[in-house]
């Protein structure tokens, strides 16, 4: 007790010093500007997502750079990220595991890039995403799974893409028709190809427009089955024809020699 009583003033003083001394702030990449939970790395000539971003980042601006690819686990160290802007880059590919760890993300801006395809697996981790901006990319079609994997999606922007108005756009048209309230720019969604459909509004299509489109969804197992059954059936039909030919020839031969069937 004596020792504790003697040391308690020193401990109290140490605690006061610790409380008064500001905690060290998370490191900020040299190419970025950090303020509280917001990190601004826009217009810095970046060619990839910078490393060493503060773990408490909730808003990340990466627009107006030269980023072409998002590799796997590009943002794994940012579990609290809520807004991510990658607009005005040169994104042509997003790895299917690039957005892992962004379960808290609510807004994603991918506008003004070079995206031609998007994988549904890419958006699976974004269970909280409410707003998706895909304006002015190079998307000709969009798999229904891309938007269907976003359970909290409230708004999507899709204008400025070269939509190909063929049977391949049917899944997207169905999603748009069922979720009109989520499409913020539906009046601006225009066909680019074929040429005779250029600037025709996608939302002006009706069910009769796709009457001749037949959706055939075959898995790899189906194709393998066809590859196995097809040649097998072909060979079986050849052997069957040969067998039947022998039967017919033998029958005619026996009919011409009745003594095989009668006693002398």
C-alpha cells in the first residue's frame, strides 16, 4: 500500500500527459491529401491505387488519374469506406476480387472510364451499395447479375454507353423494366447499334420487340454432355444402319433359297 500510495501521483501525472498529448494520425500517402476520414488522391497522375491509405478512411477520391486496372484486393485495408470515386480514369478491367472488404461501401462512381464488361462476382462484396454510377463507359450490354447482386441498390446511372440493342440486351431491359424507380437517367438510355436503332430509347421497347429472342442458358455441364452424346449417337446410328443392312441382305438371300427351309 505504501509503495502504491507513493507512486500514484506519478501515475496520475503520466495519465494526464497521455491524455493531453494528441494521438498520432494515420499515415497519408505522399500523393494524397488526408483530412479526418477523407482522402483526396484526385488529379495526381496515379496509375494504380496508392498503398498505405489510412485504415479509417470513409471517403476516397481517386478521380482524374490514369488507373487502368483494379487488381485483386485493391481496397482490403479500408473496411469503413463508404464513398469511392474512380471517375475519369482509364479503367478497362476490374478484377472479380478487386472490391473485397468493401461491405460498408454505399456509393461507387465508375463514370467516364473504358469499361466494356463487368462481372457479377465483382459486385458481390458490396452488400451495402446504394448508388452506382456507370455513366460514359464502353458498355454494350450488362449481365443481369451485375445489378441483381446489389441488394441495397437505390440508384443507378447508365447513360452515355454504346448499348447494343439486340437480343443480348434483353436481360438488362427486363431489369430496367422491373426497377424503373432506381434508374435515374432512363430517358437518356439510347441504343448505339445497330445503326438503324441509333439513339432509340431502350425504355421504349416492349415485350413484342423481343418476341424472336430465345434465351438459352446452358452450363458447361450441358456443353460437355452434348460433346459426349453427339459423337456417340452418330457412331451408334452408323452401326445400327450397318446391322440393319446385314439383316435385310440376309433376309433377301434366304428368300431366294427356299431349300434351306424345306425338307427334300
